[in-house]
C-alpha cells in the first residue's frame, strides 16, 4: 500500500524560472537577514529559516506536507549524527589535553618554530588545518585550529575568523578527495578530467588566502612585515596542489600540500626572519568585538625553557595520533571494514520521494555511520590521549558530558540548518536557483563558481553541493560548449571543476561552519558577529574565482585548462 503519492521536484513550479528562483531564495535570505542583520541567536535563525523553507516547499513547490516534515527530521538527525558528534569529539579531544596540563607545552612548542604569532597562524590554520581537512573534514579543522590559535595568544574572535578563512582552499580535496570525486561521478565525467581544473582554480586562491589571513591577524602591519612568508607558503601549497591534483593520487592532494608546505616553510624560516613579532603578539590578543569578547587575551612572552624532547613529543601526541588514526582509516581495506558496521534503513515517509531526474532520491534511505565517520575516530583519539596523559578515565568521560551540555544550542543550530538544506534540496528549491543562474548563456563560466558557493552555504558541505549541481554544470557545458574554443568536453570539465572549487569559499559563511567556530572558541551565540566578519572575505574570493574561471573559458587563460 502506498501511503504517499510519488513526488518529483518541479524546479520551475511558478512557470517563470526567475520567479521560482526568487521564491527559492527566501530561506537563504531569511538566514542571512536574521543571523547577519538582525543578530538573532543562531538557533532561532536556523529554526525560522527552516520554517520559511518548509512553507515554500509546501506552498510553492507542492511538496506533500508529511514528506517535507519527514525529510526535515532526517536532515536534523544527520546534523546531530554524524556532524555534531564529529564537532563534539574534536572539542573533547582538545579539552582532554587542557585538563591534562599538556596543552601549555604544545603552545610553547610552537614558539620553537617561530616567536611570531602571525607565522604560526599560517602554519597552524592554513597548513595543519589543511591536513586535518584532508583527513577529517566536517568542521574538525576549524574547531581544532581555532583552539590552537587561542592557545598561542589570539583573541577568540580573531582566532575563529582566521581559522574559517584558512579553511577554504583545502575543502575541495578534503575527506581524502571525496568532494571532487562526487563532482565527477555525479556529472558522468572522469575524476581526472575534473580534479586538475579544481586544483588549478584553488591553486590561484592559495596566492591570496595567506595575505587575507595576515590582514585579519595583524592588519597592514601583518601584511607588510610577513608578506614573504605568506607568499612562500601560498606558492608552495598552490603548486603542490596543482601538481598532485592532476595525478592518479588526486585524493592525497591536501595531504601532500600541507606536509610539503610545513617542511619547506620551516626551512624558509632558517633563512628569513619576520620583524615585529613581539609587538604583533600584543596586538593579536586585542578583541575584534568587545560586545562578545569580554575576556581579553593577555600575551605572554614566549618561554621555551624546560622543553625537553620528551615533553615536545608528548605535547604533539594528540595530533600525531589524529594523523596516524585517520591515515590508517583511509586505507581501503580498513575503510571497508569500518563501513561494514554502517546500518542502512528505509526512511519513513520518503519511499515515494524522487530526484529531479525521476530516479529514487538518496534520502529514501538513511545510513547510521557508526564507525565510518570521523567522530568515531576522534573519540578514539580523545580516549587514547587521556590514557597516555594518565587522566583518570572518569575525568575523560566527565569532560565529554560537560562539553555535550555546553553544545546544546550549537547542536540545535546545526540540526536545523541541515534540516533546511534537506527540505530545500528535496523540494527542488536549490535546483531552481541553480537553473536560473545556469540560464546566463555564454557568460555562464563567469558564474559557474556561484553554484558551488550557494550549494555549500546551504548544505554546509562541498560534497553535497557537488552532488546537487555537478550534473547541471555538465548540462550547461553541453549547451554552450560548441561555441567555445575549448570545445564541448573542455567546457564541461571547466564548469564541473569550477563548481567544485566554488564551494570552498562558501564553506566559511555556512551556518554550520559559523556554529562550529563559535562553539570551538567558547562564544556560542556569536555566529552573527562571526558572519559579519567573514562574509566580505568570502565575496572577495568568490569574485576572484569567477574572474579566473571566466577567463579560463577564453583564450586569455584557456591554457590553464588541461
């Protein structure tokens, strides 16, 4: 017996694509206005924006009420597990190092590399954060990097904004290459046709992001005094990304880029020393917004006395374990073994839900990823770190409970944002927006990254954005490719790769990422302030990317398309 009539999303229910897209834009505008302009608490903004998406889905896009509610519940659940669990596990691991007393050794260990916090900011947030993105993703890089920046003297908000801007270019090849792989798979192209494009577009951004980070950390002085280091790291990271992203080991792009950048950056610091590091250490702790940063950070003079080799190794244990555990989990045989514990179930009320193409929607089923998601691995690391540091087991578990209680509103926010993403996607709203933008014709390559940007903003995931829009990108390539000097296949490769790249600059303004950052720095409820601080940087990088991709479709930069 079929309880619900089959529902296939209509991407133009109002008869005019611009009108359908305008109505579909309402939930996004609701989030931006309530969170950014009206400064609502993030969980209230999330609830209201989801309600707007639900009303639009039911009234304008004719989605059955029970189906709209059911997909919302599934989205909320996915927001809690695995996404909130991953964030909680990352913070749990960090807090275990704090209560053990070892975190101060880690802070002092960083100063062995350099006494300039701006240099350390790039190494921690851009390079080490890139490595974490490659291995874990799902907000863990922002959470861990922001906490580490605060440990070396950054103000809370400055640390969060720096970590969010840094967590851009590594995203396209994060989670061991999953986003770009899904972009290729969804569009019907070979991954080695798409990955090199994405790597080259993101490689250009690598030349800009370190300078934005320096400006955030220390304004004009930061750029003036540390630009050689920012340029060096950006070039090394970008070149490595371009080289590896065009090979069969594309899925290891961020791992290679991060490791090579750190090694060569440390060598570079042997021959070049920044100026003004001590003065900068006083400035980076100054609050960016005193309305939420009520406890200013007092910079301490770097003191590395008493640091033995053993203490340094012990201080680095959590992050050595993170790299080791995630590397082992990425081995195909181990990955397959962990996936065997996943439990797949038919989701109530969505048995008749179809995709826009008429195929059964992926949300007809829900998979419980017990062991195959980063939260499980981070939890193992948290427990192992506590035992290695000889923290009583009861205290380890107590720290988990304490942080879980602190995160209740953050969990509600993330759950509602993912519920919004699910109802927008399953009702056809997200694709309606995409189809309207795709109607730009010959100038569309200049707008291709915008789809990835919107998709990642809505879903919080570059992978999900690629699943939503990559087929559309390829279809537009079929329509406009014949008139291009790249040919149909060349334009398709460019558009799909550019869409995957566009998602990386939408990551920093995604409500999920904002909540992760706010929670990690202990400013839960500060999402609206963080959004206002990072939104401009997201637009700067998006415009740059649109110009680069647009010129790649012309003879000006056409040579960048392999």
